[in-house]
C-alpha cells in the first residue's frame, strides 16, 4: 500500500512542478508575443514559399486543399520543436 501512495505522490508532484516555468514569449519592440503565434506565422510564410516553389516547378497537386494545411502544420510544429 505504501508503494502505491509513493507512486501516486511522485506522479502528482511531477505534474505540479512542470507548470512552474513561464510561457515562451518573444519580445518584438517592447511587446511580448506568444511563441506559438510566431511559429504559426512562420509556418504560413514557409507554406507560401513552398506553394511558390510548386508553381515554379510546374508541379500540380491532386489534393491541394489537404496538402497546404498539412504543410503549414508540419512547418509550424517543426519550428516549435527546433526553437522552443
């Protein structure tokens, strides 16, 4: 019984301690922007660049309505993982 209560205490302590850090924010001319907002904007810009590359290479997509949102999400998550 003591083993279960220790495990329970350690699990709850780990969850409580993870919320102690501040949210990542980026300072832009004295104003704090959340990091996820910057990642979304950069993901959209990279998706636009990819679209331009596809047009330039004359690559026609079968499902562009699925491809571009997935590319935007992939770029956004990759930027978040790399920088934050």
